[in-house]
């Protein structure tokens, strides 16, 4: 076919432009010329003009003014003009453009053209950009072509039907009979189209799938013919006869054999044959094997065949070709749940893939490795995973860290191992772990009382070498705060003790640092700084009791505040961590600890933030007043005593203001013999509820109930989200 | 294997062919093209030919100075997609005779015609190389003829 000289000249001109500006100039000139040409009467160069415009469009410049020209060209009797016109339609007109409807009639006419190449253009365009409306219009035509035309047109009509079914699902019924009869054809192109069409019909409609199950023997026959037959030069690709058709048939068999014993049985032998005989030295053979494996694993195949399939995947894992390793892992991921043991056999290779250069392969290997961790292999797997964590790409770190934590939690062989593992992760990737890791770890540590000495020593050492990882520092500070005396004691059975001394000068430094925060803008920090200053100055008699060790945190009690009360530990010098660490449930304000005050470290270090979260051990039904899913009568709310410990009593009464609002009044009373000063209440609510605390009436509770402190809290639940009891 | 789109672009990121089989606005197409081209060009030579990008499965292969990049569906076979891409390159090669990027630049409309004879509606339509090339040859002949002649075809 001779090249279009005008087109090539223009392309040359555009390419020789040295700057973007120059190029734009050339394009503008050309477009102006093209526009002028479009307006002129029919001349010989119409197809060249449109082709030029399409080139310009590909470069990214606007070309919508060519749409009508496409419509005109498609209607032309000249094949050259039709060809470019249809190409233009596929490039410039998609189903969203109104102009696309204008070509429906031309397509209809061309579908019945006497020349098959013209028919082909129409079919191609309809299958590429046909809208639902066009599809409905022309479906009967396509069905006709499916039944009575030559192979060249039939194969195209089949794929056109696929597009129609995708756009208008109901039309599937129309094509089912014709699709069935196409399976008897010998022409590979037609067979391929038929198989694709049947696949589409079966995927869309379960009833159609039932009907087409009868074709399984036919499909098996066709497939056998391809596998066993001698060399066919027309369809051969590296020794495989028509791999494209083979893959499509295998896929259709997969859909037909799924959840059906009879169909699966019928294809069993064939699959075994394909799996064993297909040459796997080239990619094309592996493509067929891959599809076979996918089919075997998805249907109700017998166990021998399944083992064969998994072994093929295992071989893929050892393949030099990275692509093949990648798809092997993708497939293994799918079956690691169902055929766990089979996949376990290849664990070694999978773990090796963690060291692959390619990030996609690494990701697959990580996911698969995490899925393969079990009680028996936890130690060796964790070694590999931790090694991976230290060198893995940044985008995988968070996933790796959380996967390691989950695995450690489920299969930890010992507490010490567990703590070691978590510490290792924090030192390597502390910045990428989730917020709840810190409270979880602290909870774990407090529960393992026999390892307190060991833990605090390790943490101290870790801090000495590196204080950049925030989560590590948080945990370390908390532990040193709690178990500092163990550090001072200077002896430890599990690990080498650290020589630490208490120094007076440090305490003075701490006091001065704490005082600085007394005027900090952050209310939280300021409050705590002030409280600690107070603790430094007086209350000598109380300090020892106040600074007792924290009680053991109960596991899985998201509500346990554990001493999270009005006195909180001063935050360390790093920016406060995000997350809800200081959340205190509305109805459990003074938490579960004996004393309302916090312990103070005796050794020079900063104080940790307490890991706390909400609880609503009592009064859940009061919160339900805010839910309001059913219209509830405005019942007067009762007064509830929500806290009574250490002489401090707190009562709560509420009043429903509206459907989504509630006012709560908190009253605190002190029945001990000494005054309590700097008493404040804090509250937190679920995200769906808004909280507004009004100013309290005062902040000191005089002894023996001489006076009370009240505070009003307004709650609103604008979205009327139902609230549930949390544990 | 259903192709959502097929893109050909150079090492400098210049688009040489774009075929879309899903309806998207011009703006969306441009965005996808720009970002995907960047992503693929940033990959190192030895890396995997498959990547998950946004929620698409992308298969790409580099032939000399041109990247052939396409998007397939979740359940599609990546390895056979590589074979389909390879088949298209072979067709171009046979048609142009040792095809190079310049051929595709100066004869872009022919590259499209060949693609349209190989893929239809995003699926492979003809598995025989010979048949595809024969059809193109006949269509080219038809184009040369000044007036439309009725050609009867026997099959």
C-alpha cells in the first residue's frame, strides 16, 4: 500500500520542530489547512486529511472538529475513505459523544455490504466503541452474520457479539444458539471467537452455563486435537499448536467444571495430559501450563492432579524467568488457604524470593511468606522476615511490620522471644508500625513480670544507641519509668546488667524541663507539667503511694484506662504521638487504678505517655439515648453513680435536649479527710458523637463532702449513629 | 484476554499508538497515559513484565526503542498476553520488513489497521499469522483501486 505523502510530509514537519512552541505553530497551521479542506467539496485527498488530523490527535492536540468528517467518510463509497473514516470514528468518537449515533446507520448498511472487508470495518468499529443503544439496534444483524457468512466474517461477528453482551447483558440469550453451533467449525479463528463468546455468556448467566456444560466433551475433543496433532505450520508457536486457542478452551473448561463433579471428571484426563506433555522451555508453553494449573485448582479435580498442578507451580518458582516466578507466587497465594501443606513444601523457594530485586516479586513473596508462617516454622520464618524487614523497600515496610506482629502474636514460642521480636521490629522499622503497637507491647511487657528486668535492660540499651524511632522511645520510657529500680539494682539474670546511677543533678534538670512545659500551648502538656511540678514541690507523704507501680493491664480490654485519670504522665520531649492514647470514656473517668495520680520516675529519663483507650464498663444504656433509631419518649434520665473509689464519688445525670443532643451533668464529691486540688474531668466519645465540655464549677474538692464540683457536658449525635457497648 | 487498552510509546515517553477498548473521556485517557507511561519508564530493565497499577493488571514489554503496554483483566493469563503482544510485533515486522519505530511513526494508520485485523473489541480474533497478513494485503489492494469493485470471496 503506497504511503500517504501529504501525511508523511506533515509528520516530518512536526518532528523537525525544535521546541514545543514551534511544534504548536506547525500544528496550528496544519489544522487550519485541514479545516479548510474539510469544508471543500469532495476531493481526492480527504482520507489523507483525516489521517493527518488523527496523527495530530495522537500527539495530544484537540481534534473534535474532525468528528463530522469521520461520519461523512464512513458513508463514502470509496474503501480508502471508509477505512480512515472508521479509524477516525474509533479514535475520536466514543459512545459518550452524541455524534457516535450518527454512524449507526452507516454501520448497519456496511454490515450487509457485499465486500467482506467493508463488513469487517463495520464489525471492528461496532465492537470497539458501540454504545448500548447501537448494540441493541444492530444485534439481530450480528446474529445473522454469526449464522450465515464466511469464516472471516463469522470470527469477527463472534467477538462483536461478545462486546454486545458486555454492553447489554440481556442480549446474551440471543446469541447462545448460534454460539453453540460455531463449536463445530474447523477454522481456528471462528473456534477462538466461539469459545470467547461462550465464556462470556456463561460468566454472565448461570442458566446459560448449565446449558453449555453439555459442550464439555466437544471442548475436550478439540483440545485433544490440538495437543496430540502433528505439526501445523499455520498455528504453531514454538512447538505448541495454537496456544491462544488452547488457553481460551482451558479457561472455558474452568468455568464449566467449577463446582460440578461430572464436568470436572470429564476433563480430568485431558488436563493431566496437557500438564504432562506441554513443553515448558519457552514462555508460550508455560502460558498453557499456567492456564492448566489455574483450571485444575479451580475445578473439582482429583488429588493426584492437584498435586501435579502445585508441583508445576513449584517448578515455576525455580524458573530463571522472573515473570514466571511472579505468576507462580500469585497462584500459590490463591491456594495457600485450601492446599496449605502442598504450598508449605515450597516454602524455602518462596522465602528466597524475598531477596529478589523486583519489588513486585518481593511483595508477592512477602504475602505468601506471611501466609505460610505456622507454629512449627515460626522461628526460622521470623529470622527471614526480620532480615527482610531491614532491607525491604519502603512501600512494603508497614505491611511487613504488621504481618510480623500478627505472626508473632499467634505463634510466639515464648514470651521472651515475642518481646525480642517486637523490639527488633521497633528498632528496625519503628516509624512504620501502627499506633496500637505501643500499647499492645506495653501490655505484653507488664504481663510478663518475670522478664521485667530483662526487658528494661534491653530497652535501655536500645535507647542508648538510637532514639530516633518514636514507638521504641515510647515503650522504653514507659518501661524505664516502671521498672527503673530494676535498672538501678544493677543485676539481671537474662542479660548483662547495665550500670546506671541515680543522679541528683538529673532530677534538677528534669524539674526545670518540666517547668518549661508549664506554659506550653498544648493544654495536655501544660496540665501535666503543672501537676508534676506540684508533685515535686509538696506531697512528700503521698509521693511514694502515688508513684507505685502500675497494675497489670488486662489483655483485650480496649476500655481499660488503668490509671488514666486527671494526673497524667508528662509527655516526652518528642512530639505527641497521634492516636487516641489519652481517651477516657465518659462514664469511666477515673479509671481503674487505686490512686488518681501517676507514678514518677526515679531515674533520669523522660516520662512516657500512658497507653490507654476507652471503656464503658457501665452506663451503656445511657449512651443509647443518643442512638435514637426508634423514636423514644423523652424519659427523664436517671442519676447514676459512675465512680466511687478512694473517697471520690462521681455521679452523672443526663437530660435529653433533642433527638440528637444530650446534656450530661457530672458531679464530683470528696468524702476523704483531705482536700483534693487540681481536680479535672476528661471525657472522650466515639467519633460519631460530638462532645462539648463546659467549664467546671471549680477544681478543688474539699474534704468530707463540704462542697461539690459540677461540670456540664453537651453531647450531640448529629448522624444518629447507634452506639454499642464496648467491652 | 480482554484488553482494556494498548499503548505504544518511546523511551522518551512519546505516544506512538493508543487503542482503547473501554469508553473513557479524553481527559481520563490522557491522565492514564501520562501516569502509566511514567510508571513503566521508571522500571528497571530486569524487572517483572507485570505490575499492578491502580486497580489494573498491566503487562508491558520493550522491543528496541518502543514499549508495548496493555491492561488486562483480573482473571486473564499474563503469560499468554505477552505472547499476544509478541504476535503483534511479529505481524508489524512481517508487514514492514524489519520494523522499527520510524515505520510506526510515519505509517501509524497502517499500524492501526494491522492491530484491528489482529484484535477485535479487545480480544484476539485470528490466531494464524498468515491469515492476518493475507487479510491486510487484500484490504490494501482494495484501497488502491479507485472505485469500489465488488469482489466475491469464496471461503
